[in-house]
């Protein structure tokens, strides 16, 4: 049954953004023409994270070449890559005084290397200006091409994350181009490289409990050791509808089972997103 038109349960209430840190980060983002997945992805934790002095910066513009049915990021023909962006991002992290930085990007299938070199340059600039800052990068699949994944690996972020987004059966329904097995191979490559790998999924879109547990097994098999699970929330009426609001008790059960299966860390709760509490994952 589609519960999308029903009132959201109490456990999905979101705190309004407030506080000095929130205002400061909002100002830095605006002044430096930065893009954040916090705003473009309509993240429910933006107020909490920005108030705590953390933000997930999005590189390579704000227009994605893919049109996944769950994602609020704008899709279309992207603008040219801003060659000044890597340095601007690094300087902004310095101004924010971040101890831990999270970087993500739109998909750039229009670029020959899918944006991999720009990714590497951004990580290098962040490292240069912020040597004490730990870093997680949430990368696209780069079409599963090892050469392009390696560019990010060599830049040496602390964690490389790539999200499966959903269970295998539902992948063709909600991801416009990405393939479940390709994403697993991306994570396998990262794990074998020696960098900590991480992934996440959304629930409430029609998956079964058995499928979620199978996804855990698939991730563990490729060496992934950090896993996030959160409730899918429909960003607009044109996006995929919510099938079910998952109760917090089941999220807690998923967390417990994931740890028992072998994950080093599992974040599982209704409002969890891939970068939620990311500073704890290093």
C-alpha cells in the first residue's frame, strides 16, 4: 500500500535550522558559490549538521546527467567544469574550521573521465590547505572504470563511499543508469586498495527485510565495512512515492543484525543519510 499521502509519523519530525554555526556555514556557502548536497538533496539533517559546524560539499556543479527517481538534485545538461572549484572548496573548509569534511558530486557522464581528475584535484587541494582535516568522499560509479576510481584512491581520502541506494531488485526502478553489480565492483576495488569503503541504502520503497539482509551480505563480500540505512522521503510529487514509513524498531534491528554480520559501523535510523555522523566513521 502506498502511504505517501498519509501524514508522516512523529519520528520523522525535523528540527528547524538555527544557531550561530548554521548562519556562518550558510554564509560561507553563499559567498564562495559552493554547492551542497544538504540543500540540493533536501537533506532532513541540514539544520543539525550545519549547526554542529559540518556540511557535505558537492563538486562538479549542481546539475546531474542522470535522473534517478529518488533524487532531488537537478538533472540536465551541466555547465562547464569550474577549474577554480577545488581551491575554493579547500579554502571554504579552512574557513569553516572543519575537522572532518565530506565531499560528494553529481554524475558527470558528459566528461571523458566522468569527473575523476577533478575529484582527485579537489582532494589534493583540501589536503594541502587542511592537513589535519579527515575526509570522506562519496563518489559516483565512474561507470565502474578502474582507471578513474584509482585517481580518487591515489589522492588518499580517509573513506571512499559509494551508495547502492537500494536492493538489487529495485535498482532498475529507481537508478537511471547505475547498476547494482557495477556499484558492488566499485566498492570491491576500493576495499582491495586499502581505503575504508562505505555504502548506504534507502528503505521504504518496496524492499523486503530479506532483501535488505541480502544487500548486507553482498556488501560484506566485497569488503565494505561501514553501512548506512535511512528512510526514503519523496522530495517532490514527481519523484518516486514512499511505499512505507519504516518503524524505528526495525531500523534498530537492522543496525544490530548488520553489526552481528560483520560491519564495523552501522548507522540505521529514519533520518540517517549517507553523510550523517560521518565524522565518527573515520
